[in-house]
């Protein structure tokens, strides 16, 4: 216990100072935590931090799992599963090729590609908070693309980490054995979780009466049980944590207290996890920087371009496509979870690990900048004429149907207010 | 330790209020700052070879002086719960079953002595302060258990080598016995009092009375302060009396610090905060939050006789709230739209009427602007709005 005090003190005091310093600018917390980690790395002994980071993973994925509502999945995902998938395969494929050409092993290149293709919902959602609340189209798109990508991420973690806990099978037997068995167990754990969600959870809530504390402890107990189960059958604890989250529905009367409890726990472990992550990076050498730049370029340039093209092909206008893509141009926290599991299992080198962490700290910060200036960037592009082909038909369409206008009313925005006014003007 | 205590006192006076005002706008920074403050003290105590428990306590003591305490307590509570389970289970794990029961006779006797003795002493003290026998009885019967801190001290003593594990077992057994027994004593405290009333009546005398603590009753609870709820405040004050504002914006607390309205800084989602605001006893509940879950809980927890007015972002949400029992649901943008629609109608039918209405509006805005807010003109602004329509 006492050996934990100093590292935790550094983690929280460092984070608090940096958060206070930048509180005016409105940067998301995650990249700041990584920067704190880079700065205080020397004070944190490595063995200990890995354990802390794993705890962090478990709680973060758990909280994400609680917020997933399978019942709503289809209505949320309809908008964006295609976009998320296209982005994943195009960006992922291209980055995989780049990584391979730069001399990475296929498995390492896969990690490299995942880091490029998945976006961070912790950062993206914080940036697009107002857009999501105001239910703007690009806010909704951002949210649902993140959601679909996070689900993909869980799947990828399940597959890529399958060989993690059974290295003998992966090396001595066929690779298929090493993957198929944990995969089966993983699916089984998810099945158990769904069964608890449907049949048992309401009963557990009714047992705990009105006590906020008991409901929270019931949830934590579920988490611990699923972590133990996944450890026992040899699946990544991230899968166990996700399953535990899935076992908990938010559909009961006292869920507000559970939500705010989970929010506190999430904030607590977010700080621990991302600071620890940053602290694992040593001073980078030339190779690391070169690879990180390659990764960064594919995230900051290739990913937005692909997103914009795919969204425009889906029928969205150029502005919505641009604004959406500017909240997706960063590394996902799930890629970081994946990277650290890969490092622990010896699937990726320390070098590649550092590349991914560096790239994620940088892109999470650049993403804040592109998001803050999203409208200006869009207009700068629009002036160059790249979107003319896309936007032109709409404008022509508008002009063709209208007669020359005179003595008319111009209503800007057709929301609740605008539609009411329009009704009067029409009559 | 003295130096840390002095630092904690000075910080609570001068540094912390400023720090938390910087952080209160951002939920994450606010929370991390609280945790960091605790770790600062814990770390300093450890480096100076002092007790980290006392360090943590001093950190908490200084945090308690800040006006944002209740929100911070609620935010940190889940973490406390989590580690409390870990702590008490670890005490349980350290004690083998035979160690727990090694001194069982002593533990039973000590528990009996403690429960009876504690009750007698507390009853005597409260009674001595001239409270009524009922208050003295209820106050003392709620305190007949061992504190969890005795286990903290016990665990510390074992780790320092002052006592052996069996002593910790003895303490734990006492905690188990007294805590479980007192659960039932507290649950049925009123019944026990009624059954044994003759005994306690002997302590009664005419000059004994209970000091009433301020408790909100038949008051108004306002959730979130904005341009929608602000103009309503004077009317609520006039008609209802006590007005409690619950708001997440730290500036609101500062703005209303010396006003006749009580402000609780924090998130309405926390049940302790709702208790503090006395939601269940309120006569009027007015919410300007558009978050469905907040309004749902306000509707559900409010008294059946209370009038509940909430805000909604969309028509669907508004209809849902009506279904759930809200008395009135406002959608400000729709209301504004309707108002503009009426103005436009007026403009198209007779322009003079339209300009007259607008002039009235401008006058009202100017009045509000001069007085700084809608609050100082004693609710006139609100009444004017009503007579307009």
C-alpha cells in the first residue's frame, strides 16, 4: 500500500496542476494526463504502474460497457456503421501497408493500423459535447461513429489479445488453437453477462432496496466476478470488464446515483491510466519519432479525408462531413489499452508502444485544435473549390425551383422557432 | 504534524476557496483537485514519517471549509465506498477464524459494557443540556456501536507492532456485534421509546425543550438558474417563503451569497444534495434543466401536493414529462416562437400595436439592465409580463 502513495500523489497532484493551468483553454483532459505522465515518468517505478494501468483499463472499459444499451444499438448504429467500417478498413489497410513498408512485423503492423483507424470517444465526445446536446447532425454522427468504433475496438481486443494469455498455444500449436479457444470463452462470458442483464440484474437491484451504496457495490462485485472469470479462462480482462458493464442495465429508478458514482470512478481511473501510460515512455529516439510522425499523418490527414469522402458518398453535405471528421482525428483510448496489453504480452516492442503513445498524445491535442477551428478550416477548403462538385447540385436545385423573389421573408434556421414563424408568414 | 495542521488551516482560509473557484466550472478538474489535495497531505505525512491517516484527515478538514464541500463529498463518495470495502475486507482477511474468536467472551462482555455505558453517558450528557427526554433517548440509542475508526486504529497498532493479530480480531468481533445489534436498535428506536416511555418521563421537566434546527418545509426548490427561472424567484419568495436554488455553476453561489435565497452548489443527481434541499417537503419545484433524468427524478421525488414545473428540450420530451406527472412543462424556444408569431400577426394586422408592444418590451429590458437583474424590482417584471397577456 505505502509504495502506491508516492506514485498516486504524483499522478493526481501533477494532473490537478496542469488541469488548472489550462482550464481556460478547454483542452480535453486525456492528452494532458499523458503529458503529466511523460513529465513524471522518472518518479514512478515501472512494475507498479503496469498494475495500476491494468486496473485503469478494467474500470474504463467497465464504465463504457455500462453505457452500452444493446436495445438501442440498431437505432444508433444505423447512421454510421457503414462510415465507421469504411474508415476502419480503408485507413487501417493503408496504415497497415505503411507500417509493413517501414519494416514492422505483421502483428506489430496490425497494432499500428488499429491505432490509426480507431478514434477516441473520451476526447471526441468531450469536444463535441455541445453539438451532441443540441442534437446537431454532426454531433449525432460523431457520437454514433465513436460508439460503433468502440464496439469494433472491443472485438479487436478480444481477437488480438486472444493469444496473450496462452502464448504456448500460439507458439507450439497452431495459431488457430490459440485464438479460437479464448474467442469462444470470450463470447461465452458475454453471453453470461447478457443473461444476467435480462434475468438477474433487476432482482439484484430490488434486493439492495434504495441504498445507493449497495447498488454501486453490487456493480463493483459484478465487475470483480467477471474479471476473475476472464482471468480464470484466460481471456483479456478488458473483455471481462466489458461483459460486467453489459450485465448492468441503466433502466431502473435509482440509476442516477449509479451513473454519478460511475462518473467519479471513471474520472479517478482515467487519470491513473493515462498518466501511467505517459510515464511508460522514455525520451524518444529518431526511429520512434519517425514512426510517430507517419502514424500522426495518417490520423490527422488520411483519416479525415476518408471520413469526409465516405460521408459525402452517404449523402451528407460537405460541411457536416468536415465537422464530423474533425472530431474523429485522434487515437482511441482503446488503441492504448490494446497497445499496453500487446506490450505486456510481448506482441509489440517497447519502441512501437512508445510510437503509439506519443502519436496519441499529439493527435489528441491537435484534434482539439482542429475541432476549435473546424468552421474556419472547412471554409478555407471550400474556397479552394474541392467541394464545389458536391455542393453544386444542391444550389442549382434550389435556384431552379424558385421564381425571382421580391417582398419575401427570409427565415434563417428552421428549428422550433423558425418553423413557428414560417407558419405565420405562410398564412 | 503541527506544521501540516497550520498549513491546512491557512490554505482553507486563503488558498482553497480560490483554487476551487478556478476549478468549479469543470467537473473533472474539480474532482481531480479534491483528490490531489488529499494526496498532497498524505504524501507529505508519509515523507515526514508521520501518520498518513492524520494527514488525510487534515486534508479533509481544510476541504470542509470550502463552500463546494457537499458536491465534493458526493463526488468522492463512490471512491470512498470502493476503498472502504477493500479496507474492511483486508482487515477480515488478516484475521484467522480462531483469532477472531480467541477472546470471544471478553468481546461479548466489552460489547455489553460499551453499549450500555455509551447509552448511559450520552443520555446523561444530552439530558444535562436540557433537551427533551425523547431527544436524549433517540440521540443516545443511535450511538451504541463501535466506530469504524477503532478498526483503523487497531490495524495501525498491529502494523506498528504494538498489539498482536488476536487483539484486532477482538476489536473486529466487537464491531460486528455492536454494529449489527445497533442496526435494529436504530431501526426500531421510536417503538422502543414508546414502550419504555414511563422510564424516560421521569427526566422530564417544564424548562426542557428542543432547539429546532432549520429545516426546509413547504418551500420552493429551483433547479438550475438561468434566464427562465431568474424572473420567477421574487414571486416564489413572496408567495412561498424559503427558496432553495440548486445549481452547478459556481458563479451562482457567489452571486447569491448575501441574498435572501439559499444556494446549494452541486449536481442535482446526488441524492444527498436533494435531501439537503428538502425536495420531498417542497411545495413548489421548478427546474430549468432540460436533462430528462434530472426532471424525472424531480417529478418522482416531489411531494404529491407540490406543484412541479420543468423544462424540456423537445415536444416529445415535454409530453413524456406530462405523462410522468409534471404539472407544467415549458419549452422556452417554442414559447419564444409562439410569442414572435403573435408579434408578427400583430405587425401584419396593425403596425401600431406591434410597435407599442415592442416599446414595452424594451422598457422592461432596460429596467432589468439597470437593476442588474430581475431580482431587485420585487417581482414587478414578472407581474408585468402576466398583465401583458
